[in-house]
């Protein structure tokens, strides 16, 4: 029988995640799963917990929390893999604010549906990204995205809005960000031997499709195809930023002249003029960096996810 280690971040979802622990334990027990649960006490702790669980032989390590918790557990599993541990799978119970990684790998929100997904134990192998730069000169793994520029600052602002959750949180943050981050740095964006140099308000490097709980930065991204999708914006006016927002909700922003989508597996972004604020899976990568180097590692990690509907019907 598979062994599950659940790592729960009690302050995820604006502090509401701790209330989900009894339901998680009840559901996992009801499915007859062999599990134990641990609670994090500080930022970054889930990395070591996940690594130890993988090295101890757990088959599935579950991040119960938001995108930050999922990122930490993913990093712990990748570190354990580098140290020769058996390949433990990543599970997620998405009870955070955005839950964009879970969305991208087809894990439903809600404790009940997420635990049912763990019990079904369907696996899918995904690509994993690795970024070097900013606060992580030694490197940091990620599953969903790197955001440079406007979307990073928007995330920083959203984190300070303590009484909002989900898409509303990020939408309000976007509006506020327009007033604090509107002058685009000049970026040199290198991707697979090609180069773009231009003022750019934003460069989102996507392995998944969505960030901010509902902004479809790369609607056609596939997390096992060996490529990132880059969503690059020029330097639109404040008013134009507002009029572009609905396109991101629908994932149709590539139809607008200020936006271009390119693809690559090795990405370097350098601030030629100005600085780079950046995030990795919603966590701060740097506030005033100058260069980030990103590479895609193909088919690195098993994720326990929902069985695709087409597979169920086959």
C-alpha cells in the first residue's frame, strides 16, 4: 500500500487552511489510505520536510496549502531526487489563495475532491523548471511559472491584501499595481538562441497556463512538452493595461499588438535599463534583480492528478 506524507501549511488561504485538517484526516482515513500529517511552522520548512519524506520512502508527498506550499514540496522532492531517493510523487490539496499550479496539473480545488483524487492515484509526469538569480543564486525549482515585471509586483501587492482571496485578490492587486509599477525596464530576453531587446512591462515564463487565480497567461501551454510559453508585454499606458485585463481572463491577449507569445526551453532575462522584480510560483524571487536564468528539465516529476475526462470515457 502506498504511503502518503501530508505537509499542511496552516496559514495558507489567509489562515483558513488549519481548519481543513480534520476533514483531510477523515477523508484520507475513509479511503483507507496509509498517511500521516505534519504542519509547517515557518516559510521554507516544507522543503526539508518533503525531502526527508522522500528519502524515508514515502510514495506520495502531499502539499496541503497554496502555490507557495506546492512549490516548497516540489523543491524538496527534486532535492531528494538529486540525492538518489526513489521518485516520490507530488500530491496537492489546494487550499490556498490562487491554486494555479493545481489548476495547471488538473487537480480540483476543494478538500473532498482533492482527497478523492489522491485515492484514485492517477499519475502524470510533468516538466519542471529551474531558475537561478535574485534571492536564489543556488537555484530554485518551479512547476508553474516565473513572473518578471508587472505580474511579479502584482503578486507582491496581492500578498499584502490580507482580507481577500482568489481572483478578486489579484484583480484588486492589478489595479493597485498600475499606480506603482508603470515604467517598463528595457529587457534583453534570450530564448533558445533568439533575442528580443525592448522596453517590457512584463515577461511571464509559463510551464502552466494560469496565474493570479484566473489570468490565463499561456492558455496553450502544455506541462510535458519540453517548452516554456513566454507571454511578453511591451509598455502600454495605464489605461491600456486596464483594457487588456479582460483578454487575460479569456486567454486571448495574443491577439493584441502589445502582447507576443514565444516558446523556448532555455530563457535568460536581463535588465539592460532598470531592475527586475520577479516571482517563482508566486514566491518572491527578487524585488530589484538584474538577471534571471531559467531552464526546463523535461519529464521530471510524477503528479497525482485527476484522470482526464477523455481517458475516463475511453
